[in-house]
C-alpha cells in the first residue's frame, strides 16, 4: 500500500514523474490510509473514553459511598438529637416542679417566721405584764416590811397606860393614833399577803390569818413573825423576777438565732431555686440549638437522599451509555478492519490496477493539475506529513483537523486562517493552563495551611476540653467532688450546731432545776437557822436572868434536877452544822452559776465559730457552683467550637479532595501539555510557512484574495 509520505518529492519534475509512475496505486492507497487513520483514532478515543468513564465511575462510587455514609450518620444524629431533646425537656419539667416545691418551702418559711415573731411578741408582752406585777408585789412587800418594822419599834402601843402615866390627855391622843395606824398596817399587810397567799405554806398562812385577826397587842406581838414571812416572800419574788428576766433573755436570744436559721434556710432555698432556673435557661438554649440542628440534619438528610437517588440514576444511565458506545465502537472497528483487509489484499491490488477509477480516479484528496498545481500539491502533502507526524506524538486533534483541511484541498486562506486561530488558541490554552496551575498551587497552599491550622486548633480544643472535663469530673479534685464534700461539711456543721444547742438547752434546764432546788434549800436552811437561833438566844437571856433558879421550900421537896439548858449544846452544834450546810449550799449554787456561765460562754463561742465556718462553707459552695456553671458553659462552648472546627477541617479536606483530580492532572501533565503545544505550534508554524511560500498562495495574496 502506498502511503502519503511516499508522494513527497523535492522538485516539481519529480512530483510529476512520481504521479505518473505510481498513479495506479494512489487512489485505493489513500482510502486504505484513511481507514487506518479512522481505526487508530477510534482506538485513541476508546482509551480516552475509558479513562473518562473510569473517572466518572470513580466519582459515582466515591459520592455514593460518601452520601450513603452521610445518610447513615445523619440518621444516627437525628435519633441522638431527638433523644437529647426529650431528655432536656424531661429535665426541665423536673426542674420546674422542683422550683415550684422550693417556692412552696420559701412561702412556708416566711409564714413560719411571721408566726414565730407573733408568738415572740405575745410572750414578751406576757413577760412585761408579769414583770410589772412582780415589781408591784416587791414594792408592796418592802412597804409592808417597813410598816411592820416601825410597829416593832413602837412597842409602847401594846401598854400605853404604863408609858403614859401622868399624861392622861396625851394618852387618849396616842391611843387614837395607834388604832388608826394599826388599821392602816393591817390593811397594807392584808393586801400584800393576800396577793402572795398562794405562795405561803399552811403554817405561814395560819400565822398571817392570826396576825390579820389579832387585836392591837397581837399585832405588835406577831409583827416579827410576819416580817420574816414577808422577807422570805420578798426574796422569793425577787428570785422569781430574776428567773423570769433570765428566761426572757434566753428566749429572746433563742428567738434571734431561730430567725437567723430560718433566714439562712430561706436564702438556701432561694439560691437553689436560682440555680435550677439558671439550669433551665441553659437547657432552653441547648434545646433551641438542638432543635435547630435537628431541623438542619433532617433537611440535609433529605438533600442527601435526593442527591443519592439522582446520582444512582445518572450513574446507571452513564454506565448504559458507555456500554452502548463501547459496543458500537467495537462493531465500527470490526467493520473498518474488515474493509481494510478487503481493500489491502493482493487480489484487490491486482484488480484495482486494471481500472482508472481505482488507480487514477479522484478521491478529493489530490488532483493532478499543472506544474504549479503539482507544486502546491507537493506543498500540501509535505504540510500534511508534518502535521500528521506531530499529531502522532502529541495526539492533537487540531493538527489532524488542519491536515484534513489540506487533504480536502481547502483554500490556502482558510487553512492559514485556521492555523492562525489555532496558534492563538494554543497561546490562550497555555495561559489558561498556567492560570489553572497557579490557582491549584495557591488553593492547595492556602487550604493546606488552613487545614494545618484547623488540626492545631482541634488539638488545642481537645486539650482544653480534657482540662475542663477533669476540672469538673476528676474523682479527687473535680468541682463536683468539691461541691459534694462542701455540702457534706455544711450538713455536718448544721447537725453539730443542732446537737450543741440541744445539749446546751438540756444543760440549762438542769441548771435551772438545780438552781431552784439550791435556792429552796437555802431558804429552808435560813428559816431553820433563824428559828433555832432565835430560841437559843432567848434561852440564854432567861438563863442569865436566873429565871429558872430553884427556891427552897419547907418541907424540902424530893430531889429533882431539871435540865434548864435543854438541848442548847446540841442545838448549837445543829446550828453550826446548818450554817456549814448553808454555806456549802451557797457555795454549790455559786459554782453551779459559774459553771453555767462558763458553759454558756463556751457554747456561744462554739456556735459563733460554727456559724463563721458555715458562712465560709456557704460562700465556698456558692463560689464552687458559680465556677462549675462557668466551667460547664466553657466546656459546652469548647465542644461546639471543636465540632465546628472539625466540620471546617472536614470541609477543607473534602474541598482538597474535590480539586485533587483536576489539580493533579494539570500538575502532572503541565510539562507534557506545554511540550505538546510547543510541538503543535512548531508544526503549525512550519505548515504556515510552507503554504505561504507557495507561488499559488503568493499569487492569491497579490490578487488581494488573501487579505
């Protein structure tokens, strides 16, 4: 078979001669050559289409896998968000109920304080009334004692005749005055003793009644005993008044402490309520965020499902198209190969040489004309050969197109115009490739830098999240453990205070009982001592006045010795013993009072210390809770930042992966593409120069048709 390259000759004469000599093989050879080129082009297109379909299939598989995984992840995320929203809603419901319960407790606390203040006011008014009554009674006792003391000093009222002998007129006046004074004394004493009769013993009550019913002489005689009773009652009322004042003071102090405890309890309830309200607010924000995420996830899930459905349909369609195109190409290649086999056989060669149509007939590729035309033909053939050789190395369709135009005998001006357009396009494509390469380099550098930055941010955020989680949940030093320990210390402090108050109240009750018993014992001892002392003092007076001296009588009486001293010796011993016991009793009461003061002081100091510790613990607890809230908020923020940064990192990675095929292609093939364009440019420029150098083209330009 004769190829086009065989037609190239250096001179016109040679061209003419060659055309004459090889004319018989030229026509069919061109046809076979064209078929061979078609078959070669088909193979090239098959490879290119196979590569293109492989990339498309890769795109389908990759995106299908990504979207399938995305659908799975979004489905799990939607389920998780739904569960989280339900949990937050339930938690807010429970917190709302707890807030209502705390509000009820706060209202009950306020009602208890009002009731306690009312009861305390009533108790204080009762104390003031009791104090007024006791002060009045004490004043009455003092007045009655003074009056009776005055009566005891005016003993002449008992025997006015003896003291007023020789003064008859004065005697009448004195008697009148004494009777008036005695009536007044009886009235005063009667009022005082009547008011205090409930506190008298039966013996004392009998003495009082005898005193009130006695005549003037009896009043004077009994005034001493009544004064003793009145003094005893005066001391009793004084003691009762002091005890009432002590009780009032203790009750006032206890009330103050009780109110303070209630206020602290109210403050605790209020703080707990505020904390729960804050948590509800935080949960509401989280709920809003979760619901927004849920909506976005559902929308993204629908979009991904829709994209996946369209992708599968498109990929299946493209697969069918590729299979169909491959089948058609296979059939076409088989037909072309069979045609080549037929046309290129020895039998065909022998047959074609015997006919003009198959050997010298026109194929539209080349016409044998004049010598100038023969030169133009040779130029065309040389240009075609140059373009085809360059096309084989670069696989350039542009060069094949120009070669085809030359083979089809297109006018030189159209060919030159096409060459110039292609040269301009090559320059444009080169610039586009360079721009694309610069863009890829810039995008990769920028995104690689941003990706590195995101990776560093993720590491930093993960470290910060671990630190915050440790600060909150560490089993030994975490805020939750510290809060739990502080709450335990507060509970222990409250229990200690309650225990010490209970113990102090019990001790004080025992002290009051013991003090009352000691005072009663002292009073009894004093009365006993007074009675014995008064008797033995009178006995000594009688013994000193010889009132018991025996007088001799006739006949002498029988011997009879009387113990005129009685039990004075033993009585004095008893007095000494009673005085000693009284002193010990008074000493015991003093020590009891001292111990009571010491215990009370120690109790107050301990309570003050515990209250200070409680204040510190509550402040510490508030600070820890505040710190916990801040840490939780910071942790939530960091997790959101981590999630956003991770998404940003994944988006960058996805973008880098998306531009990777195109950028890898331009990066890997830039040098080859540039070399191919240089080859194309050289071939086109050479073909351009050959055509422009032909006489036909020059004459064409001279005629003005090339302009």
